[in-house]
C-alpha cells in the first residue's frame, strides 16, 4: 500500500521513532471509529490491521519521552494512563470532563440542606405533579414515579442525567421541573440545547404543547426560551475550534438543559462543561441505549455505566423523596434502596414506564430483547409474532415495501400543506446504510418509481410536487436546521416551493434553488431518525453480516422510532448478528470518574 493511500500511515510515520508507529497508527484508526483511546492490551491482536508486523513492548513506550508521557506532563503528543494510550488533546478533554463533574458535585455539599428545605415549601405544588397513569398490571420498576424522583434529584443536584427509552417522558419531566424551578427561582435563566437544531426544537415544541398545569407566568417564561444547538449556545466561531463562551467568559445562564445527550461527543461536552459558570447547573436528557455520537466517544453511556445499578437510593434519601409522592404504590420501594458510593450515585435516574408502547407489548418486548442482546428471546418473539404489530420479512418481499409506501398517499393527497406535513410523519422507511441495494439512495429511488407507477407522483426532474426532502446541514440564513423535513408543493401562484413547519404552529416556504444541502426523504437513515417518532416504521437492513454499522444500538434505535407498528426487512442471520454486536468504544471515563 502506498503511503499516500493510507491517512493513518501518513500520520504514524510523521514521527521520527518508528517504534511507536503501530501505536500511532492504531490510535488514529480507532479515533475515526469513535474511540477516545486504545488499550495497550489489545495491541498484539490488532497489529494485523496495521502495515506493521511488530511493535515495541508497551512497558517500553515511556522510553520515548519526547513522544509519550504519563498523566501530569501533558506536553507530549501521546499520554499513557491506566494502560491506555491517548492523543494528548483527547486525554485533556476526558480529564477536563471528570474534573468538572467532581467540582460540580463537591459544590452540592454546602447547599444540599438549603435546597431540601426550599423544596419542602413547595410540597403541595410538587404533589400536584405526581404521575397519574394506570399502574395496574405494571411491574414494580414501572410503578415508581421516576419522573417525580428525577425532578426532585435534579433540583437538588448541580449535575443530573435523566435517561429513559422512547416515550418515558423525559421532556414531560423537564416541564414538571420548570414548574417547580420557576416557583423557587422566578429569575432563573434557563438554556435549552441539543446536538442538532431539530432535537432542540422538538424539545421546545414538546414543552410548549405540554398540558401540564403551568401558571400564566411560568408558561410565559417557557414560551420565551430560545432553543439552540450546543454549537449555537456556546457561540460558534467560523473556522475556529474555539467558542465565544468558555472558562474565561462563562455562559450567562444558571441552568443548562441538553436533550438527546447520547449524541454528544467528548470534545463538545468538555467545552460545554468548561463554559458553565460557578453557579450554573446542568441536566442531560437522553436514552443511554441509543446510538452514540457520530464523533469520538459514547459519553452518556459511559457515565451511566459508572454505576453498578441505576435508581438506587439510600434509605434516608428514599424516605425524603417519598414524602412528595402521595400514592404508596408509586413511592420508591425497598428493592431500590441500598448503599452506592460512586460519584454519580443519585445523579442518574432512569425513567422506566413508556407511554409510547407498553413494555409487555410486542414492540416493547422486541426492543428490550434487542438492546439486551437476547438472541434466543428475540428469535422466539419473531417466530411467534403472527398477528402482532411487529412483523419480520426475511425475504425482502417487494410487495411488503410497496404496500407500506403506498401509505404515503395520505400526505400526497392531502390538500392542506400543514396537515400534509403531519401526515408525512405518520410513517417512515428507515435504512441502516446509504449505499448498496438496500441503502438510502436505492430505496428512495425504488419508492419514487413505485409511487409514480401508482399514479401518485410525477417525478419529472430533480424538483417535483409532493417530493419530501430532509435538510442535511444547518442553514441559519434560511431558518432551517439539519434534520428539518419538508414537502415540495406549488403556492397559490403556481410556483414550486418547499414547505416546512416553522416551529410556531405555522408553515413557511423556501424556493428549492436555495436548498443546497438536502436529500430525498421517503426513506431516511436510522442515524438521522434519532429523536423522531412515527406511527408506523419499516426498517430495511442490508443483506449479509459484514457491515460494521449493524449493532444492537442501531436496530434498537430503528425499532423504537415506531409508536404502533414496526416491520423489519432483513435476513435472520443479519438480525442475529446485529443483536450480538454492540457499539464498543474505548474511553477511560467509566474507570476514571471514581478514581
């Protein structure tokens, strides 16, 4: 292989010491796969993925002190810590995150009693926010009012994670928290953010549409919140890795809430924490089981894994929280009481009850089997799924896909554009990959041709009526964000435009020629579907089992976009392979947090 053909080799051989070339090569390679560092124990078995046949012993690496040093020096290109090798920059990011979390949590000790007393003054208000869903037939962990527990803990803590699967009410929990917060701190300055503009707007729209009993003052404050991407919140500087807000110029907020936290990468989280002021608290919302960030790290999952069990409280903490829960069956039960010493104990709460689909229903059972890697259980569920709202087609039967996409007639034939946009999102085809016969481009072309054959579309060029498109990059000058979806329709003057929801309950239109970054979206990738939900979903997996993208997290994310029914097209071997494979990203966060 020529050096110019392999960027990892170019990087490794930039250094004068050829003894560390295999390490530099693997570290560069693994970083592109989302890993923060490499374990030195893995070097021998992974040498065959490099152009080099042998490597210097790991214990001899520190002999090259101009290139490799231990923690504390931080001036060499590589840092060796806990038998892991890092790029200096990523070691600093990881170290910064851990130090900031420890600082936030240490600062709680001086104010926790005061905060508990303040919450007692709002006892009646908090009790009015108790859960009211029917708990008959639910297992114990679903009966507990984890939403209220999350609210209480987040109001006590400087740092909190509220995690949970689809439909467990993460945004509802945030709404309840804001009701109490604005009573306790009328002047609270709250920032709402997410990794993508689409996710931040969904959080904001969910808050605005909540039917919870907001006071007029609280409702007014929520309506005035300005959601943004994390980049936007920090003050993105063009062509710079730095931001307007940082340690020297902290954010002008005392509360920061970040949704879809599973998509946050390590560098971005480091910069976000660095920009928090001394009196600023932060809450992360997200599904720890969903796909990790596209960039390096699997931050939310790593932090959640620092605890041996989630939702475990000391007897004292459980007793205090239970005072605010009026229904005895919804209180924290004995099985959730115990002693845990890790740093993040009581700072991570997992919501357990899904309002989207019952955990004992077909979608709930299948999604749980997938994320738990239960191949045997999933196989049984698939074999006995006849008549359920979960269907699996191992033969990629064309008629199944054709029948599903004919349902797009609902939005195509709808005259009112605003209603058509809502009907478009009633169903969606999701794919795992972009290329190949089962990929995004081929699938969108198949759907387009089939709808044309059925007389529903007339695709006579790149732009045509009823074509659905997705924005693939933020276009702030047009008020469009990555992930926004629209429909091409003629206006009342006969001009073809692309129509989008405006986030304020109305619609807006853009001339197609202005949309430089968009793609057809009859089908979309599972990655792009994160944060979305549809009534009906059809997931198409590629044939064969060699694709590295096929993991349980990918399949789980695709399945859990569906509210009422899910169809999976994929060979059984491919499905099994996906369930047996999980995202394995190496970082030191889980091991270092409690050191």
